[in-house]
């Protein structure tokens, strides 16, 4: 089978900024050359992993990978898959994999959109989109990763009751995300947002570690918001949705 991961379903807008900032240190260069090929996710592996009982969690845009490594270390029964085009971030995660001897992490060094269509329906148990690039100008909103296409793919690949976490310190991005979910739900009521009091979105749960970007945002006086959505199962959606889905 072709090992290259690529998908044309999403439009060809670039969604991310720089692919690299500082030059890699010698250790990072070695990890990119030697360790990355052994942990790079392939279509075959996605296929195989989705037929195993082991849960799969997916992080889109893992930045420096500290959040992903944190979960991988505490959840050895889970396969953590992360996608990130930023080379310095990938190199940081590889360092964590080597130092912490993590053997349950797979990486796509590239655009997460190229990965999504390879996951079978209902194969992901948790998905993280943490502090996505804000693209503040209106003409760039189409580049925001939280989009109708992403939510459509998320609804397909998340298993019933799976969790999708989105965090941002940009109020407009939070509004945008809630609106995108609402628009998606008008067509197909796939996502539930179970927040019942303010603390549900102002406080991160104990198993929601801070990311590098988030720490910087807090230091600069911005306030993160944490959104946790559930992939509704047909039962939770009610009888109308159930009969629509089965028809
Ligand atoms: C603002 S940073 C946040 C990084 C990290 N989640 C954190 O909170 O520290 C957004 C990240 O998303 C990545 N990104 C943007 N578009 C992406 C895409 N289509 N696929 C995967 N990663 C993407 C960027 O390269 C960048 O590292």
C-alpha cells in the first residue's frame, strides 16, 4: 500500500504559519533523521490501529508536543497520534519521546487535514485542538482549522461519546467555534456541549495540562477558555436522529 499520506478533500488554503524558526540543534537533527521515520504514522498503521482495541487519541497542531507527551506518559494503553507541520515542534516532541521512552506516540509531520480521511468512522476516542492559529483578519477566517469541514470529519471519525477538546485564549475564536458547532448541529446534531456553569469553560480539568502557547498567553494577560464537546451517540440525539441515521 502507498505509504504517503495525502488527501485532497479540504481546500488548498495554508492553515499554518512558519514551518521552522530556529535551526535545529544537533540532537534534534539526529532525532528528525533517525527517530521520526520510526514514529511517523502511515496509512497502514492507521488501518491496523483502528482495528485494535487500543483507544486512539488525536492532537491537531501539537506545537511543542508537551500536552501530547503528558497524555502519552500517563495513558500507556492509548495510542496518541499528533499532527504538526512546525519542524521545531516536531523535534521537541521527538526529544520528549526519547527522554521519556514513550512508545505509544505516532506523528504526522505535516498538515492534519491530510490525515483525517484515513481514519475509519468512529475510530477516535479523543481529539484535541488546542490554541489553534487564530487568523484574526476576517478575510483569513477560511484558514481557521475549526471549520465546517473539520467538524464534518470529526463527527465521522469520533466514536460515540468521544470527546473533542478545543481551547483558545482568543474570545473571537471561542465564539467562532461555538458558532461552527451550532451550525453543524443544525444539519446533524452530532456534538453536545455539556457545560453547565462558568467553571466548566474557565477551568481546565485535572487531565488537561497547560500547553506552551497557553502558558505564554496567560503570562501576557490573556485568559484561556476550555471547550469540551461530546460526540453524541444516536441514542443521545433522540428518535428522529436515530431513524435519519439508519435510513
Ligand atoms: C498557536 S499554535 C498552538 C500550539 C499548541 N497546540 C499549543 O497550545 O502550544 C498552533 C499550532 O497549530 C499548528 N497548525 C496549524 N495548522 C495546522 C494543520 N492544518 N495541521 C496541523 N497543525 C496545524 C501550527 O503549526 C502551530 O504549531
